[in-house]
C-alpha cells in the first residue's frame, strides 16, 4: 500500500507561515493537513479561509482540510473555493452527511469523513461507498501534541477489513500522536496517510523527520 505523510500546519510557526509551507512543499510529504476548529465542536479555535488561501499560494501540494466544526455543510464549498483538494468533516458534527458529501463533490473536491476515538467503525459502514477517505482520529480532536491512543490500531484494522469486504479502495488516514516511533504499526494496520504535527515541526530537521516517518 502507498504511504503518504500529511504534516499538520497547526504546529507550524504562524509568524512564518509562508516559510513553513514552502519547507513542506520541498519535502517528501505529498499532502498538507489543515486543521480548522470552531471552538464549538472542539474546545479550541484555529484558523479559517484567509490562512488556507495563504497556504494555497505557498504550495502546489494536495491540501487536506480537516474540519472540526459544527454545521459543516454551511462552509464546505467555501473551503473548496479557498483551495482545499479534499474536505473532511466529522460524522459526529453533521446532521445530514449525505448533503455535506454532495456539497463537497459539487464544489469539485474529494470527500473525507472522520470519526473521534469513541465513535465505532461500524458507524461508517453506511457512508463508506460515498466517500474517498476516512480519517480515524487517534487523539481527541482539538489539540496537537497529544499521545497516540493505542486502541486506534484495532479500529484501523477493522476499517481496512470492512472496506476490503465491501470491495472499496477507501483511503485510510490517521491523525494524532503520530511519530517515527509508531508510524510503522499504523501503516501496517492498513493506513495510507499519516498526519504528523508536532513530530514534524518540533524536529530539529523537519524534512528528515518526514522521511523517517515515511520509511518507518
Ligand atoms: C488535532 C488535529 C491534528 C493535530 C495533530 O485535533 O486534528 O491534526 O494537529 O497533531 P500531532 O501530530 O501533534 O498529534
Ligand atoms: Zn487534523
């Protein structure tokens, strides 16, 4: 299975957003992960459209937007206009996931669906044929720098088996507490895309850290 790393810009230095984005652009990472938080779905607020647009100007890489917001259907099209290649919303946040999926597709982006650590994989079954990607949260959403929840490995395996059984090539992305130390176990469980925030941006050599995660 292909391996991709998506550095999370939440851990970048916002005083040097252009510099940090260009660093990722030069790196072996193929995706850039963008965490949008509204202070309601999660107890933290990050950034929105103007910051996404600035990141879009600084990289040609695949922009992976992770919405941790309530009423995602209201905003998904605007995130696509601002530069998202993929928009992921939370199953727990959407009153009408089908409408949300339709709006993302109509705007021209790929569709991702995310679940928090306490949400069972089974809740995804009905939506799996409709989405391109599932984002499994391996920490409680809201903050970077938390420890990986070990139970996530079993969820990734279960999801990979479910997708296979349904004949789907669903991309599995995992987000939270990823480092070179656990990347191999997460890829081996069936994930293809690993998000890494603090592991990348707190490293002395972020580009080398990205290569370490990819080669773990
Ligand atoms: C958490 C965000 C993550 C976060 C990951 O709510 O969704 O993308 O930035 O950060 P680390 O890799 O530090 O756990
Ligand atoms: Zn994220």
